[in-house]
């Protein structure tokens, strides 16, 4: 299997691919105002949640012509509370408004982007501290307005989620995985992902709540998605020998899963360190493999 793994902005790289050539796009975009992965302009650093939703939708509109008519798009996206971290503001900026050593260290280690949110003034409506912003729902609606057909809102339940220290709400233990298509007839191999019936006789549709443990971090990257989740999606969303694109490749989870399942992977990431981690991970998983990997 020959793969194409490139450093750089997906919006530039995508233009070099043939239109109508991808069977499945599977990805986990940067969430709004959570982390800064590099210093260039990147998704997730928009000034408001509304701008983020518009920008992310525009991003997938750009990718749409490269997805086959019968192709699938799966997007894993989580939510954010407005003002998260605002209470600990002093830790992030000093009296002169400069980023503190504490925040600098956190950024290097976890790519956290705490100072971004509190810059937005509360407006007593959506922008109120403690407000759950419902970003996944806003994004899904915006995608529908842009012509995508939403087929599933899969709940990825994380059974091993560490309890948060919050005392006035429940601990968040899930994220969404939206399944979009371009046309009413599309590739979908349900048989490949069926699970045993409780009676033990025969197989059944696995349903739309998937309980899958989060995986340990790779390097400094704090937002890897679990291989089990990605494999399920690749199996039902693309044919064997098909082409899978991850436009936010990160540490290469989609790549290793696609390879294991005999699909070609095209992966882009704006951060060269992550592509480095992805390449080492691939080499570690498949030491004797002679796949051709084009990189820049
Ligand atoms: C949530 S992470 C993806 C994690 C990945 N699913 C994994 O398992 O490691 C999002 C990634 O998007 C990348 N990114 C952000 N904006 C980008 C852009 N315009 N083009 C390419 N990559 C981008 C970031 O560098 C980051 O690695």
C-alpha cells in the first residue's frame, strides 16, 4: 500500500489531489480554543465559537469535491464550556498581560490555549461563563445548511474518563462522531462492523453509542483518537484498497489503522513534529513494511 503523508496546510495540499478520488474522510479537527498546535494560522484559534463553526464548515466544503460521490465523511468533535480556565487567569498572564512561564510550559507540553477564551466579553447570552457552547450541534447544523446529509450522530462514550474536580455538574464522558454523506446512495459496509447479539446467536447492528477507552498519549500530542474507533469507521466507511484521507493527521492514528486494514492513507498536518511522531509510529508498528510513503 502506498501512502501520502505531508506536512503543511491541508487547504493547500488538497488542491494537488484528483477530484472524486477519496472514499472516506475521517478526522478529528482541533476543538475551539483548546490548544495551539503551531504558530501559523490554524483551525481552532478563531476569535469566537461562531467563527470557528463557519471556518470548519468552509474547510470541509473545500474538501468536498475530492470525496467520491458515494464517499463518507466522519468527524469526531467535542464541546467546550465558555470561559473555561477563566478563574485561573492569573496563572496565564502576568500583570503586564504577558504570557507567564507557567502557561509557556503548559503550551510546550500540552498545547493548551487557555488565554484565548477569556478575551471574549460575556454577553449574557451564549457568552456566559460556565455555558456549554454546544459547538458540535452548531457545527452539524451548519454542515447541513451547506448541503451535507447527516446520517449518524455517534456518541463515543469514554468509560475510562478521569473524573473532573467539578462540583456543580456531571463529568463529561462522551464526544460526538458525525457521519456525513454527499448523496443518498453511498458506500456502507454494515456487515463488517456488526457485533454478536446478546443471545449469542447471530450478529446485530452495533448501534450509535460506542464505548471505547481513550488511548494513552503519543509524544506531547494530547488529542489522539483511539484506534478501535478509527478502525470501525474505516471498515464500514471504505472498501478494501480504497483511499482514506485524514486532513488533521496529528500522530497518525488514521494512517496506522488504514494500513492495517489494507487501505491507502493520505494524511496532512500543519505541524511537522506531529508528522514526525506519525512516521515513527508507523515504522514502530510495521517494522518490516515496504510501503512507499511520500513525504515532504
Ligand atoms: C485534534 S488533532 C488530531 C489528532 C489525531 N486524530 C491523532 O490521532 O493524533 C488536530 C491536528 O490538526 C492540525 N491542524 C490544524 N490546522 C490544520 C490545517 N489547516 N491543516 C493541516 N493540519 C492542521 C494540528 O496540527 C493537529 O495536529
